[in-house]
């Protein structure tokens, strides 16, 4: 059985929520991750205006960069989105 601290290193969750004035004035970005090895994470993200879908992240070894890819389906606009991103970790 794995220790709780070890599980925290493998699993992560973040929820970013914003509510403005008005009924339809809100935003969210909710992501759950699972780290499979040193340089690869897989998760699920719900992101308003972009959609719901799996997200894959690849860390570039010996740099502070990681690349991520998310195919998402937006149920409100009924369209498929493909999102690519680059993160720089300080």
C-alpha cells in the first residue's frame, strides 16, 4: 500500500472558479491529474468556453518547460476543440 504523501505526488486536483455580475457571467477551469512517470501526466479537464476532455502533459527533461495537449468537446457550442499549450515553470 502506498503512503498518503506518495499518492499526493502522483495525483493532483485544481479548481479555478470565477463569478461576475449577472446570471451567465462565470468561468471555470477544473483539472484532475495522474502522474505516470517522471515526464508524463494524464488527466481530465472541464474548461468553460473550451470544453471537457482528456489532457496529456509531457515534461521536457532538463528544462522548465512542459507541453500539453487537450482534445475537448464544448457541449454548449456543440463543437470539438483541440488545444495545445506550453508551460514555463518558474
